[in-house]
C-alpha cells in the first residue's frame, strides 16, 4: 500500500497502546496485512516496466511527504513532539524502507534478502487506481477512530 496508508496505520496503532513492546509488533504486522489486500501503490508497474524507477522514486517521495502531513493533521501539531506516534508510523513503514534499495536502485544488501522475500509473499498490487479504494476506506476509518 501507499506510505500514507502504512504510516497512518502504524501511527494509529501506536496512539492506542502504551508501549513500543505492544504497538511495535502490531504496527509491523499491519504492514504485511495491508500489503496482502490488493492495492495500488507507487511501486505498481515497476516489475513489469510500466513505471520507470525515476517516476516511482518521485512518487514515493511525494507519498512519504503526504504521509508526514497526514499524520501531523490527524494527530495535531503536538504530534511532532510525540515520539511514539512517529515511531509507530516508522515501524508501519519499515518493510517498504528495507525494500526501497532493491526496488528503486536494484541493489539489495544480502542481509535484507530474507526480509524482502517475506515481504514479497504478502504483496498483492493491482495496476489500477481501483486499488486506492481499500486505502480510501482505511484512511476514513482511521480519521474517525483516532
Ligand atoms: Zn509493503
């Protein structure tokens, strides 16, 4: 899914639980669960050559920027000082951060290979903007439950 979806989910989970010991594993698990849902994201089309790496990097940076602004918007300005909100968002995004060198630079440190292979098993992307719909539902639910 988009960084916006993973970041908001990780932040939301962290906002509900008192300790990184509780929200860390759940935020990480949420990433794999969300990627399992057929979706569209900035990496869709990279493996088939329908999207260039440069376009994906550009869109990925914009996606991360929107995620940052959305977290700030959802949890207010004091969230900038809330370490746990941002840590939850980071953990929610971690599998994509670890896979980024492989996807965008075609470079994968060997130590990351098992993690990335595990991540790929869950990933179901669809080459259509219909894949935004489950994420739109997710953003709405988080907005009203936060
Ligand atoms: Zn992912």
